[in-house]
């Protein structure tokens, strides 16, 4: 290969080739650059230093995550389906269930993530599809997930997503009918006020079950539809919760239930930045479903700026102090304290529980114990509502508690990260645990083991957000 040819090859690798035409590399594409500029503006609006190490590359990471998470706009169902229709003679024409090759085919538990068109946060989708083949052909099973992904990787709402999947399969596969049921789960952030830290009644996720049917499945009271639902009941899907006729779909997003008007402190430039992101993703910001989306997204983001003011309320709280020398100490636990945060690398939510252990003097009064519990919850709440990474949050909680509890403290955080499941490797069901130890816990193996054993006996973090549907 000559030098000229080699130079051309390097240029081709740098910029990419598509359909024989020169294509800019991802990081140089106008859409990526536009999103990066918008994210920089949003970070500055939050009071962040965009040149800070750890956040410097966040605009690019966000652009990559958003474009990857909405790649469905550039995908076409026929590209996946046409090459995966396989001949299957089955039974004679006119014989068999609903004119198919002999019966119902059900593909269950297809996990996907989509982006909510009302607030731009990702939501989990567990998809179940049933169809009755016809025309003496069947669709390769992996393609059902491919088709669902085409429509999930867009700004969506649950009912339209179910309808899109159903219509596409009916059009391109041409079966006797298609049935789709989606289990959808949308993260729900709590309020910021420290007076309401008892979140035992707070529902961390809004859950919704929707369906769509075509052909022989249009009538949801038919025996065939009932058979399809029976296969879902085998998987513990609570079919009685099915939302029909769009009853609660329109306001299922938590942000829709609150006002979407711009508050005086919201910067019009930040709103324009979100509008620019929508355009760069291939959406029309003037579409009626998206008109209020920039304001809702900003309202969520600004929570993480307002949290900086809340620490002042912690300064007046004092830790538990024992009178005299503490000869005997006992291990005290504060377990399963919920937290909600935003990953500073991708501006995506992560959520979970924090467990804290420390030694306190025997005979501490109940009143002091209550104060200590309130203090610990306040600190967890504060460090959660920030642009964060889990490792840092765990360390910060431990370091803040240490002087308040006599220096001996252990902190464990367990979390599910939407950046792990809505982009990249998409590892559904994954969770991350981090630990920080100070004082006696650094060297006392028995104390650490006692604390970890206590965690195991409590209710563990449910990383599968759809498990309750």
C-alpha cells in the first residue's frame, strides 16, 4: 500500500464510511456538538465548573448516551424483519388456531429502556409479545426484541410504544394477529425538604401496564387474548392491573402531575438548550406532547442545585454525645435509608439505599437515638441530591458522620444505575455496592462482619424496578 493509500485509509477510519459516502466521526457530527454545547450551558446553570476533572467530559458522555438511547429514529423495522421470516408449512390452509400454523407463539420478558417524552428521563419497559403466524412463515425469535428496540429507543409514552410495536409487527410479518403487553416503570424522585425524610410511604417508581392488539387480538375479551394473558400470569404478571382505554396513561409521568410553568429563577437560555437537544435527537419540540418537556426536565435538574442550600439546615444538628467515659459500646444500625441521585458522568438517575453502622455508648437514651437517626437520614438525603458518583457519596457520608459518632463508622450504599441499563452494555438487573470504613471498622474484622450480616437479614434493594407490576 502506498503512502497516499495509507493516508486515505486513516482518514476513512477517522471519519467513517456509510453507503460509500464520507461520514463524520460521531464526536464531530453536528448533532453531537450541539448537544455538548447545550449540556455545558445546563451544567453552568447548575453552578458547576465544566472544566472540573470528572465532569469535563460529561457533555460528550451525555451526548453519546442520549443519541444512543434515541437511535430508534434512524432504525427501520423492515431491516430486521425481512431477512428473518422463515418458511414453516405447519398445518393445511384453514386448519389450526386462527388460521395460523397451529397455535399461539408468546415471547416474554424482553427488557428495554425508553426515554419519557414528558420529562426526558429513562423508563424501564418489560415487553411481552404474542402472535399467531400465518402465510406459512414464522419470524425469528430474536427479531421481536429488535422490533421493540426500534420504538423503545425514542422519546415515548407507554401506550404509543405498545401500539407502535404491535402495528409494525402486523404490517411487516402479516400474521393473523399480534398482542403486546408492556410493564413500564418510571423513577419517581421525592421532595427535597428535610422535614419529610420519612419516605416509608414514598413510591420510588410509578408503574403501568398497557396493551395493544391487532387482527385476531383486537378483541381483548376473546378466548385467544385470554390464553395469551394466561402465559403472562405464569410469569407473575399482574394482568388485573392492565390499564385500558388510556385511563391513567396520559399523566403517568410524575412530572406531569406538577406545574410545568417556568418559575422566575429558570433561565430561558437553559430552556433553549433543552430545545436544542430535542432537535438534535431528531424530534420536533413543537409537537404538543413535547411543548412542556424542557420545563419539566429543567425542574428535575434544578433539584440538584437547590440541594446545596439544604446543608445549612444540617449545621445546627449535633451528634450524640455521651456523658463521661464510654467503657461499653454497642453497635448501632441505621439500615435501608433511601437515596436518590444523579450521575455526574451521564446526568442520569441512580437510586438505592444506604446502611450505616457505628458504635455508641451503652445506656444512650431513646431521645438521643431518635436525634441521631434524623441526623443520619438528613446527611444521606443531602449527599444524594447532588451531581454525584456513588463511591464519592459513600465516602462523604462516612466522613461527615465520623466526628458526630466518635470516629467509628461504616457506610454501605447499594444502588441501581440507569446509566448501566439505558445505554452501553444495558445490563438489566445489575446493581452496585460501595463501602466506606473509618476508625475501629478499619481494623476490626468482626465488627465489619457483624454489620454486613445485619444487612443481609433486612430487605435488600430491589434492582428490578418492574418486579412489583
